[in-house]
């Protein structure tokens, strides 16, 4: 099965090959360079933690974007255009992300960027990209404020027109977890912990609100320092609280040891988190006592989607050393959305990139719609994914197993 069987191609696009001429007269804001052989090179930037504690997720993002460009090039999906990536390491640090955004903007061949992983890093990058009219598509950011503004709960206002994402938000993910724990697992007393970061604190807040609304009781709250690995004090508080479940807003480098130490303290209750803990590394860090822990993650399980079979096969065939992890499919689809937007701009400009290609690609992204690895890919008026599906996973026999998929019913 070729990629075109995954991607919805209109008859107009499929009818005839586009002849794309090299355009040496583009200004620096245009993007795309003459490759010297009658073609044009378009670079897709990647920003993710490629080193450090979260590198398992970051490398999965980078590899999946790389795969998308290789498939597009092999199929000559945009005739005359060769796609390449420029991958930069943000180490999950907002300051590094901002510097990387500046670097990508400075490369005139970059017409779009995929990333970052962390919502806090995205906050530092959005204005840099938006000022340059350079489109950004994140496969992993879930904080609602990034697309709907800081007052999103009462008044939704889109802050940046250049920012899009293929992952659904914590406005849905937190409540989805609360509904599962209260209705399906019959949990009534929760101890809520977060790492004080943008993603973790926001996720814990939306979970807490829904859990209380359903009738559940929050028997304790705690904020941890993500730079430490000793959680014995909070583990003792959990044990003494009488909680029958722990909800953690944060990421797997802390969630794994936290789970292990809570069980060691005598609280034999599950730790539950969001997509930030949905990683094979969480299971390694939590150890055998992590069995029964839960995580929600965006979308349906990639391995179970017919649309993802080719992605999984191609990823394996390419021989990447690292797994595609939780955001592989979403990263591929984020990159493909940029490729689709570039194709639309080229088609509208007689087979070549215009001098204001960045601005045109950003505008075209709003109308991008295709059948991707993760399902239907398109964006609403805020730049959010229209795909609102989520899945609950449980740790069983040393692996994550999907236990329930669905959408949040608010």
C-alpha cells in the first residue's frame, strides 16, 4: 500500500503532475532554495528534546518527521520539491526552544516546523514563529492556552495564527481520565500531584475539576520538584491520606520513580497520568510495582489503526534505532500537514513557490485536510486538532495495553 492510499488527494491535485521551476529570485522570507538541478529544497524544522530525560519521546518525534519527508520525496508528492529536515534539541527547556525557533526562522529554506514536545517550550517559541509568519505544528502540546488564550475557560481567543497542533488538549484529556476513574474504575478518593510546569499543572487542574464535579473527593494535593528523584515525603502523605488512586500531572522521568516510591511506602494504589507518562521508559522506571498504573494519551492506539499500518511498517524498514513512541504518528501527520500546505501553495502559484511562501503556507494550513496515520487530520478555528479521541492505557505484563478508547463527553 502506497502513501497515496492514506492521504486524501483531490482529483484536481492528482490529475496532472506539477512542473515546479527553480525560483532564484525569492526573498529571504520566502523559503525554498534552488537545488541546482531544476528543483527546490524545502526544509521542515524539528524542535524536540533530543537529549536528556525526555529524549525517548523527542527522538520518536524527529524520526517520524524524517520518515514523512522520505516518503514525500520517494513519491515525488510535490513535483520538483525535495523535503529535508533540520532537527534541533531543546532539552525540554523553554530558553533553548526560543533560540531554536530563532535559528529555524533564520534559515530561509524552512517553510514549517514540527514540535515541540513540551507546552512550556511552545510558549517560548510561538511569538518568534508568528512574527516570521512561519507555521508551527505540534504533535504533542496539550495545554489549552496555546491555542485558546490564557482565559480559555471563559473566553477563547486564538493568540497566534501560525500555531497548530495534531494532539487534542488537556481541556479534554484531564476530564476524560476523571470520568474513567470515577465511572469505570469506581475510584472515589484521589491524591493529586503535579510538577508545577505548564503541562503538568494544567492537566492536574482540568482533571481535578471534573473529578470533583462527578462526586469524587480530593484527599490531598502536592507539588513536586521535577529536578529531584526522592519522593519519599510525598509518598508517605499519599499513604496516610487514604486515597484509592493518585493522579499525577507531569512526565515519565518523575512519574516512574514516584509510582515506585508510593508503592514502597505501602500505598498499593494506581498512579494515573496523561500522555506525558505514556512511554516505555515509565514502565522501566516504575518497575514491577507499576503494574496497574494508568495513562491517557491522544488518539487511538496507532498499532490498531488500519491507517497506521504503512507508517509502522515504513518506520521499521527505515531502521531507526529509537521507537516512535507516543507521538510518532502525530509527528508524521504534523509533517505531512506541512507538506500538504506546501503542495497547495505550489499548485496555486503555477507550480512554483512564491516569494511570500511562508505566509502562504501558514494560511494554507488552516484548510489542510487529509486521512493521516492517526485518522482524519484537520484543524478548527483555533488551530486545534478536530480529532478529539483519547485512549486509556494500563501497565500489564511490562507493557502498555489499551483498555478504553473514546471521546470526552462534557
